[in-house]
C-alpha cells in the first residue's frame, strides 16, 4: 500500500498544469496567485477529511483550497477506511512563492505556516514548507494537541532526466484523553501523554524526454516512525518502473517495488519483506486504452504468502473530450504500516500486529464526462472482497486506545458521485457523495466507518478582493465499539452528523490579507473516534503575507 505522503507528492505534481491554467505568474504576481493553494487552513487530526477526487479540468482561478484536499479524478477503487491526509499540502513544482500565515482563535492556540519556493532556476528547483498547529483543551480535559511538519524538495534537471530529493518531517504531541480515569488518577496522566515523529525521505531518478520510445523511474525511499513508548518502525523501499513502446500502438510496462521493514515494540522486534512485480501490456489507439497483465506479491514476516492476480483496465472515450467509460479488475496484497495508521488514527495502540491486506478481487466501472465546459462529473460503482481488512477497534480493557483487528471475508459494495463546476466567473463548487455497503465476516462490525459520506464546497468572489467559502461534510450512522458496561456484546452506535463551516479572506493590500474561519456552526456534539469528542463551534483568524 502506497503511503499517503507519497501519493500527495505525486498528485501535487499531476495538478501542476491545472495551477498554470491561465498563466497567473506573469508580471511578478506569482506569489499572490498561489497564496491560497500554498497555505491551507487548520486541520484537526481526528477530523474525517475524506480525500475525495475532483475532475481533471482547467480552472480559471488558481487559488483553490479545494484542490489541496482532493485528488485528481481518475479511476481507482476508494479505500475501505477514511484517509486523513497530512495537514501539509504537498509542494507544487516549478514556481516561485514566498509567504507566511499566522493566527489563532477559539480552541486553536496557534496557527503558523511558512513557504518558500524558488521555482525553476538554471535547471534547479527547490522549496520548503513549515506548518505548526496547536489545539487548546478548552472543551475537554487533556485535549491539547500540537503538530509540526516540515517538507522540502529539490529537483535537478539535466539533459533527458530529472534527479529529485524529497524529505518530510512530522511531529505530534497529545493525550489519550478518551480514558475517563485520567480525571481522577493523576499517575495516569504522564503514561497517556503521547508524542511521535514521522520522517519520510526519497531520492528518485526519472526520464524527461517525451519523444523517447522508453521512459523510466527509479526511487529509493526511507521511512521511520518512533514514539515515547519505545516503539519504532523503519521501512526502506526500492521502486522501479519502465515503459517501452514495442509498436505504434503497443507498449510494455513493468513496475517493481520491494519493501524491507522492521517494527519494534519495547523489547519485541519483527522484520518483514514485501515484493510487488507487475508486468503489463498496453494497447492505445484513438479513443481506446487497454491494459492487461499479471501481478505478483511475495510477503514474508509473521506469515509467508504469495499472491498472483490479474490486472485488467479498459477506457474508451465515447465523445471526444466530453464522455468516457471504463472499468478495472484486479486484486493482490497491499503492504501496511503503522507509519500510515498512526496518522489516520493517532490514538492507535502500537502493539497492533501488522499484516498485509489481501484483495481476493477488486472490480469497478465508471462513466465520466463534461457538460458545456461548466460541469464535470463522474459516477462509479465498485466491489471488492478482502482478507485481513484492518478495522480500528476500541479496547474495553484499555480505554482511550485503539487496536487493529483483521476481518476475514470482508466485502464492500459501493457507489459514488463526484462533481465540480468549472470556469464560472465568480463561483467555484464541487463535492462527492459516497455510499458503501460493508459486510464483515469475523469482526462484529466495520467500526468507525459509516455507509454514507459526503462533502462539498462553494467559493464566491463578490468583489475581486474578497473570497467567501462554504464547506460541509456529512458522516452517516456508524458503529463505534462495544460497551462492556451494558453487556459484553453491546454495540455503541453514533448518530449521523453534518459539519458546516464558513470562511472569508479579504486582501486589504496587495501583499496582505486577513482571514476568518469557523467550523461546526451547528455546535454539534459528535465523535470521529470512540470517546474522543470533536470540538464544538470553533473559529480562528489571522494575517497572510506574501513577500
């Protein structure tokens, strides 16, 4: 399973042409044009950011916060669990930007962002981003949360290749405040104080010659995570891809990834090795694009397992640049890491066992299109059956902590709708609606995962210097865990909730602007994770500066 940070870096690169839609960087206005893209509003770690896709279109306005949170629309089966992206937007390549933002507010003790990118200059591009987030307890004892993240990248363009270096650092400090005993047992406070560090670095070499018959990509990546409980995970991976054209319409693609991992919990240590090889033939002509091949997975750790699966993908453009249909059939194993889990669920008990998910099959179809260059949309239907599906489970005997259980024979059937308005003069809007029918096997329920999810945004520029934003996400009913106070098998079910937020940013001077944001306007009381209530009505404001 690819790491979330790596996906964000790739998606940031893919979105670069979208940012350049109207060449907003003329006349030295580059920093102003990308200010809202470079700087993202405060993220609460346990908030269910859905990481929804968006159609791949040219935009009139480049400063979209929506684009920071959502992947470009392409056919891919959604993950079984809600992915919470890192609070830092992935660096965009090849532009110049220098900016910072500071602020604070109710339950948000501090907000600070700094960004400096030089763009491409004499075949070298570099950039650095630094983000700080603080959350005051206020509404909940021991609810403080601090998060720091620094990202940097360097690209060197030479002849027909690009050498890239990426480094990411993330540190968090917080309490496992879900345990009610914290309020009366003072000795427990230090034991539940939690902090961890995540580091992710990679060096890559890729071809940069669109006219060549063969292209390539090679990458070495190093990931490490450790916490104050003497837990540590280290993963070193090697990735190689090659795409060679055999004939005018026929090419062969071969992808390989090998991961060597080691996980240590206090005095216990466990090593693992994962191989993934996928050779594919691709035939592309006119409006048709077909891929077919086999995948091979080899995993060695607590279990020894080999999986061979088919890979079939088809796309066809029914109406040129207006409508497309497609489908996919695949399977195989996904390598999992606490490195990723701890970012999605920071209250995880690191004693959890790490095993790869094994998809017996994944299949889906979609149709996507554009209407009058204004509306882009996509409808998808999918199904998958998975062994060792990871489920976050709240342990009755260790309140405030979550473990990972594995479900055998997990089946998910779902549909989703994605839409986006484009090229409107003063408006931008988009969103996604998802419905999943989750059927578990050995685990009682698919805890913390609702059947229904949705998110949308609307941005409006009533005047050129003022931007107003409306945001909403909705979570359906879901099972949170077991309540041993009632009976050993009593299920706790959380109600549906809808979080509505608003934002405003006014540029009162060429390089200075004021921002104000508010979330949970209905002041609803709800939990993303069992025993961890979300914040009530909160707001923040501050100053943005471009230099």
